[in-house]
C-alpha cells in the first residue's frame, strides 16, 4: 500500500473507534502487525495523541522516543539525493510531530520549560521543511506556555504570529482558536473591550465551521467577561450553556474549566453551597487528568470560600497548598494571586507583618506581568492594612492607587465600548438617522449665519471682551492642570519611595530569616564535627601504638570526607598487648609475641556534610570487618568492606555511586625483641608491614630511595570490574619510614601559576624530610602546603600519616 493511501486509511479507521481505550487497543494491534517504518510511525503518532488524552503520559513518552529513534536513524543515514522526497519529508514531519506531541503532554503536566524546549525543536524542523501549518501550531502552543508562565505580552506576540499564518493558509478552525487565546489573555490583563472584540471574532469563525467544542469555549469566555463586569445572571446563563456543550461532547478538560467559572459566579452571588459543588466537580476532573494548573485553581477557590465563611485556618491551609503547586510548576500568575489571598488571611488574623510581606510579593509579581486586577487588589489590601496599623498617610496613598486602577478597569468609556460592540447593528441604523438630521441642521445653520452677519458690527466690542476673558481663563486652567500634574508626579515619586522602603524591609526580614537558618545549620554541622572527631583515634592512643609517627589532618570544611582509623589486633598467643613502632633495637616490646596494629588513611566521595556521612559508614564498616568477621589481613578487610558497602546501598531505591579510597596497613612485630632472624650480613628485620590499597598508594623510604607500592585501581563502593585486592608484604628495617595519604595534598592548586602540587613534588619533599623527627616532618608538610595554597581556596580534605621504625 502506498504511503499516502495508508495514512488516509489509517485516519479513517481510527475515527471509527468507539471509546478511547478501544482506540488505543486497536491501534496497538495495528502497530504489532505493521511491517514498514512509515506504517509504524503513522500508527504511533495516533497512539501518542490517544494516550496523552487519557493521561497515560509515561507510555506516550515511550512511543515518542521510539519515533525519534526510527526517524533520526533514517535521517542520519539518508539524504534527499537518490531518495523519495515524499518519504524524506514524511520522516521529518513525523519527528517534528513527535516533539510537538511531547511538548503538549509536558505542558499538561506543568513541566513548562521542557515543553518549550520540545516546541522549539519541532519549530526548527517545520521551518526547515517550510511547513507553515506545523509552524503556526507551534507558535500557538508556545503562546499557551508563555500564558501559563504569566508572560502575557510574549504570549500575545506568539498568538499573532500564528494567526497571520492561519489566515495565509486559510485554516479557519485554528484561526478561531488563536483569536480565542488572545481574548483570554486580554481578560487576564483587564482589557475587557479588547477581550470581547477578540472573542466575537473567534465566535464568528467557529459558527461558520459549526464546531461545538470551540463554540462551548467561546460561550465560557463571554461568561468570564460578564462576570468581571458583575453581570452575574448573564454570566451564569452563558457558562451553563458552555457546560451543557462540554458534557454533550465529553470534553473533560473543558468541563473542569467551566466548573471553575460557574463556581466563581455562584461565589460572587454568595451561594457558597453551589459554588463548592462546582469547585469539587472541577477538582475531581483535574485530578483524573493530572492537570496541576486545574488542581491549584480548584483548591484556591475552595480556600476562598473558607475565607468568606471566616474559617481562616482552613483557608490558609488550602492557600499554602496552592502556593507550593504554583511555585513548583512556575505558574507565576497563580503564585501572585495566592500570595494576595494569604495576605488577606493574615490581615484577618491580625498578623500584619506577615500580611505585608505577602501583599508586597503579590504586588511585585503583578506589576511585572502587567495584571491590573491583581495590582488593584494589592493596593486595596495594603490600604486596609495600613489603616489597621494606624498608618493613615500610607493608607491614603494606597487607596488613591487602588482607585486609579479600579477606574482604568471599570471606567465609563470601557463599558460604553462593550455595549457598542454588542449592539453594532443598532448603532449602524442610528448613524443613518443622524446623517439625515445633519443635513437639516446644515440648512438651519445657513439661515442663522445670515442673521448673525447683521449683528456682528454691534457685537464686536462684546466679543473682544469675551475673547480676553477666555484667554485669562485658559491661562488659569493651564496653570491649574500643571499643578495637578506636578502633584501627581510628586505622589508617584513618594509611592515609589515607599515601595523601595517596603522592599528593603522585606529584604531585611528575609536576611534575618536566612541568618537564623544559617545559624541553625552551622550549629548542626558543628555538632556533627564533634561526632566525627569522636570516631577518630585520639593522639594519645596513636602515639601509644605508633610512637614515631605523625598525622597531618586538614579538613576542607568543618566536617570532612577524609578520616583516619586505627585498631589493635590481639597477639597470636592471645596477648592483648599491642606492638609499639619506634622502640630501640634490643629493648623488649610489649608485644613481642606477634601482636599487630591496623591503621588506615581514608578518602570518601566528596567533602563537607556528604563526605562526613560516608566517613561514618567507612569507619563502622572497618570495625565490623575486624571485630565481627575476625579479619586481619588488609586485602581481606577491603574485600569484605566492599561487600558491606554494596549491600547497604543496594537496599536504596535511588542509584548511589558513592564510595571511598583507602590505604590500609597492618604493622606486626615478631620475636622477643621485635627482631626477625636474618642471614649473616643483612640488617635485621624489625617488623612486617602488610598493605592493601583502594586507589591510595603507600610510599616506603629507605635511605634516599622511595619505593611506591601501588594501590588497586578500584574504589570501595559500586564498581563494574571488581577483583580481589592485592596484599603487599614489606619487611621493615631500622630507620625505614613509610607514608599513607589521601589525594588532597597532591591535588591542591597554588604556586606561582596556580597549578596542582602533584605527586612528583610530594615524593621529593618526603625523601628530603625523611631523616627529620616525625613532628618536624608534619610541620614542614603543613607549612609547604599552606605556602603553596597561598590565597587560593583549599579544594579537598588532606590526610597524611607517616611512621618511622
């Protein structure tokens, strides 16, 4: 079957389906039997729309991704040269449509930024194809998103771009929808005459087509305008007509919106029982459709009713729920109006500071978006609030501003313009009558003129006197007008000054709140530091186990991701005493019968609070390996630690890739004096060092020679190519030194060129200072890294452990 014929058949077939689920099931059956990519893409496009209409967005997104996969593969491997142009265009159109469909569903979910991104991707393809219809639809959809974000002027520009294209290509249905969208924005902006003009244009086009869905939408828009004009009986009549059409055509989304409007009209009529009934109807439908914007509006209106019934606690609860939703989905218009509602509640509860903060938030957002109705409500609320606080000067200012905005919304000229547009036919009829009267008046004026010419000579003196009086009066009037303008400008300057002062007050309150939160957070972090310090071995214990040693420990923040760990192991004969590194040759050690001590330098993922959490897990895991599982070899301990960390993280529903790098040592002294027997001529071996590393190496220095024992290149934590850790055995002689460390020292930026310190320079310093006393070595390393860092920030935690035999 040819491509065009198949598409025509598919559209005809899909229109014959009964219910939405039956359509989906039938389309999926067709998809399973489709062989070619073109057939599959046509079916998938219809499937995506059906799934989106039923609210099954996740499955719809899967089909969108399948479309992208098929089309992008074809387009990347093909070109128009040597290929069917119709097929090439079909693939491009399928991809653009997929982006468009995904944008629509993301918009329905309230993910506006992602929706815009998909619409823009779709527009680029349509523009490249010179597909004017597709491009116009995208402009219209982008306008819808901008409206939901409160960017009304941008939305109007988008709609006008779309309308120009729809006029050009003769798409009346889409043109009517665009006029409808412009009219709705004009309602939001309080431009009711322009709003009615746009909706009458829209209704005229829709009635020509006979589209019940769109006619129902226009009825609702007219009802909204009448509601704003406080003509509630007519508004109710039009909105109920709209609801009847919505039910007839099973338009759930439209029924939810209409239910909101009917509820609002009943609310204005003080019929709260009917109002709450329709708000609940709207809420239920919006929840079924997962329409965040619809849910927030229904909740907001329910909160309003509680407010009118003086149940302020319930009203505040609903308003705060709405505030969270509107902020989450970026609905700035609803966010502004909800702040005003909350301010009204706080005013009634006599919490005036909180009320002022929310009024100012609502005012600033409304001024930015140009939403006059909300600006009017803010000024009214601030005026009442100032009066309650006995700040009558500012109360007067706010009432003047409130009156100005109220007059601009409901002035006589605006009402007259609306009346004239509704009775256009009658006006044209009257114009004809006026034209005839003008002809009669012209003849009468001619006769009067002749009579007046005879009287001019006698009245010249009187006329000159009158002219002089008029000049004087005009000068007085101009002066008075100038004074009024200056007074108004002065008032505006004072008002702007007041707004700045209010913003400064709000900023000061916000700053104090932030300071309080910071204080609480810092107290918690400092307490966390005490907990972390409690798990680190005390210096006294470290010196008892490793007499000739040092630890350079420099956290980047208050708490750290680096930590060091130590625990003694019982002797092979059960002697609980521990070895002491650094005792003189020939002097008996307390553990000459084979006891050993385990110690480690550990570097967890990150630093600060996240790193500190991992350090607690690492510390507890090492203790568990030794005490619960009885392990003593470093490699075996690291293998088991990996198992424990992986097991702990595998229980989480969230993928966690954090872990740690560790250099782990076991130092063992053998023999009554801690001396191993050696062949003649060799220096005696005083101790055996077992080492295993996960990412962190060990440096061994004998004389001027540094030997690196490299760690296994795998971390403790999630890793795809896990293998057993390597256990290194090192025989230690008198004056040998060894060092374990994390990467913070070598990775620190600084020096003349702001570069890393690097391991090569770190190794040279260790060889240079190896003969110095251990505490001196620590001081040199600390001074070196501080000098290298200079004015730069420390980028990571630092931990270096040195031991001499």
